[in-house]
C-alpha cells in the first residue's frame, strides 16, 4: 500500500486527520473515537499495512476491496455495526 492509497481511503471514509510526526486518522461516532490508525510521512510503500488493516477493523478481503475502492463508506459503517464497534 502506498501513502496515496492510505490518503484516498482516509478521504473516502471521511476520517478526521491530524499531522504530527505521523499522519493520524480516526473516525468518530456519537462523539467517541471508534477506529484510529496512522501512517508515516514517507511516499513509498507503507510497511505497516497489516497494522492499518487491523486498526480499521477489516479482514484481508475487506481491506483489499477498500484499497481497490470497491468498498464504500456506507459499506464500512455496516461492517463496523456488524462487528459491534458502533
């Protein structure tokens, strides 16, 4: 996964972001943070792709679909609901 792919996912999911020594991204629901993740500022391949997937609470297939842009924000929220996260 490239940094631009991460940014595209963060934009698509409407994650809030903050730029620190990493780019922090999180989703809030009813005033609570329900998922959070981060990426380095490098522009190449991200080495923590598996960690990002786990922090977003996605399985490998769901994450693959998210990277390929075939999973929408509404689909993602449904996944989080099914897992009891929101």
